[in-house]
């Protein structure tokens, strides 16, 4: 089975507003030092801009090009940003010089837009082509970048940082898709809260000690949302079991093929 080589976020560039937004997002991406350039671990996370109606996410390999991940557009139109949300340009300026890396990118797909059997089929398809792992107790599995031998067997090397990961969330709390980008920063919690105070920033219950979140303004607000999770500065220079992927591999287990079975 040909494994996935790339997961690509695609953004429209039809209008001047869309092109300007894309310029600021590219500026932010270019200032992330470690997006695994040159790494042989797959899949890679990529971004591109083209003339299309709505943002999309595709996966591809040497046999298949641009296979879409169903996002669930059209379930319900809504305004996706909260009061006081900042622009992409403002986010870029506030984070300039403070970014370390990208822990993961992902998509939240509304449960109202995809049936349980369709969700299972999607995960089964991805699990046959990538190292997909459960997140214990939640329906939000992660794809970890892996070498060819690790794809054929499993990940056992936990001495390296495995980023960016890719997350899929079967989300019962949203009626429209959400793109999420989890960025590593050198900001302390106090600095992050000062840069992104309420109501611009917020804490997700249970994860408030790890990162601060915010939704941003963008040209497609009635169709989808875009959220950034800003990780606080690491307390230790040593890699955590989250950064190496060990926590997901050991506690979640790999999902395989149609039966979503655990390896080992």
C-alpha cells in the first residue's frame, strides 16, 4: 500500500482580500524555523493557494494526487469568529520572532456532516496509508510522521521529535469545519495571556496549562473557522513523550486498516 506523502491545506486566492490574507499567513509560516525541511519522515504538511471556492485539505501519494478529506461544508452557515478576534496580519506581528515550530495541524469535522460509518471508513482509509494513532478516550486520532520501515512495522524510536503531526477531530460541538494549527512558541503562559487576553484568546478546559487558543478573522467566516493553539515555552530542554510520539504510540495504539486494530 502506497503511504501518504503529503497532507496539503489549500486556500482560495480569487479575490484581493483572499490574496492579502494568504500573504500574511505565508509570512507567518515562513517564520516557523522547523517544518521538517529535508526530513524523510512522511507525511509532510504542505500549504498552497489556488482559485477555488472554499479552503480544502488533500492527501496525496505517488499513486493518488489530491484525494480530498471530507470537511462537511454546508451543514450550517454561521459567523465563526468571536468578539474581538484579530486578523492574520495582527497574529503574525504579535508572534514575529517568538515561533519555534509547528506541533500539529488538523481539521475538526462536524459530526452532523459525516455519519459514524463514513467516519470509520475515512479513518480506515488513512490508517492503511499512514501511521495513525488513537488519542485515548477521544475521537481525535493523530497521524505521526514516520520512516518507511516504521510505516511497515510501527514506531519504536522515541529519541527524535515527530512534528508536525496531523489531527482529525470528529467534533460534536461545531456545525462547520475548523482548521487548527498548533504552533510552538517561546512565550510563557503569562506572556501569551498578555498578548492574547480575553476575549481574543481563551483556554480549552483541561489544556489551559499547555497552550492558549484563539480564532482569527478570515475571508470564509460563514463557512468554516480557523483556530490557532499557541503552545507555551517548554519547561525542559528534553523532548517530552508527546513531542516524540511515544505517548500516542504507547497509550493510544496504532489504527490499522478496516478493523482499526492495535498493533502489538
